[in-house]
C-alpha cells in the first residue's frame, strides 16, 4: 500500500467505529489530504458540512486529546509544502480540475502498489456466472463501460443500470441462475436505491465487490470488498477518471483469471473482421 497522505489518513481511520457524521469528516479529509493539515477545526467543519464540535469529537474518537493534537499529527505526515503554491496558483479553474484528477490517479497508482485486493476481486468476478454489474445514476456510465468490455471475455455479464421494482427481480434472477458475486460502481451522490440493492444482494448470498469514491462511502458497510478510487470535485459536476481506470484494472484482473479470455477475444476479432464491423 502507498505511503502517501491519503493512504496514511485511511490507515489512521482503520479500526475505529465511526458514526455517520464522523465518516463524513473522514471522507472529506481523505479527499483533501494535502490541504487538511493546514485547516482549522472550523474550516474543516465547513468543508465537511458538519458542526465544529463534531470535528472535536471526531479527533477524540481517533484517540487524540482534541483537534489541535490531530492536526499536529497530520502535519507530521503531510507533504512539506501546501498544495497550490506558486505554479499551482497560476492554473485556471479548468486546469485545476485536470490537476486534481492527475492527483487522483496518483493516489490510485499508489494504492495499486498492493495488487492483492484487485486480484482477489478479479478471481471472484471471473468465477461468477452470470456476473451482475450494478451502477445507477452517476455511476451508470462506469458500470456500462465495464459490462461492455467484460462481455468480450466473460460468458454472461448482466448490466444493472436502471432502478425501480425490476432491479430486485434481476438480482434475484442472477443469483438463482448461479451468480456468486456482484460488481457495483458507487459514486456520489449515492442513491439510496444502490444501498438497498446491495443489502438485497448480500441477503441473497452474493459477494459484493464495490468500486466507490471512498472507503467511507455509504455503501462500504454493504460491501464485502470495497476498492476506493477518488472522484474530482473541481467542476460543477464530479469527474470520475480514477473510478473508470480502476474498472479497467478490474477487467484486466478478471481476464487474467478466465482461462479462455484470450480465445474469446480472438474469436470476437475474427467475427468483427468477417462482418466489417470496424473502419480500419
């Protein structure tokens, strides 16, 4: 695992039973790992959308005497310079959004230094036939992209990108027909329906693998294996380059665990050439 600021923060939070408000503060701190050591408790409270006393109680829950002690600890593990100095200040708002996504990808790369969680997920996804892939609202495009490519190497991929009363039926049907795992993409804002679908999936006996924006996302306690990939918040609408790339990494791990993946790809290429499917 990486030794970067975000990874160190997540390690700090591990093993603590946090309230929903405290998980919100933790999530906010991970997303702004480079800035948080320089924030006052009032500033952090405003950033997380909670009260200042909640920040103090959060610090105590982590074992510190108060927020000043927590901040001193964070400064010891923070980069030497605060993000956004000199060259960073020269970026316009669009460039800042791109730079934010570059940092998210660096965090993802650092997390993948330990490939074990992704490899474990790949094996579980490969073994599930059929394989349901869930993603609603903001996460629907991530689920759809994964399902499109996964269908080239996996014998039965089922995209679940629409909610409503039929969603539970489709989860039950997949389980009845032999599914053992479900892959979920969960991005903010998190629909209540996704949480309910994961609850249903686990009750049905499915192992839930989740790609989410944070280890403290609302879906975390309804997932058997959650792999985080941060989203960008520099524009009016969140950007999800890291979750998309993590989805492709999971595809690679799944394909590695499928013995006939290469044969399926070659067969597809042959059919596509015969049909003139693509313009060369």
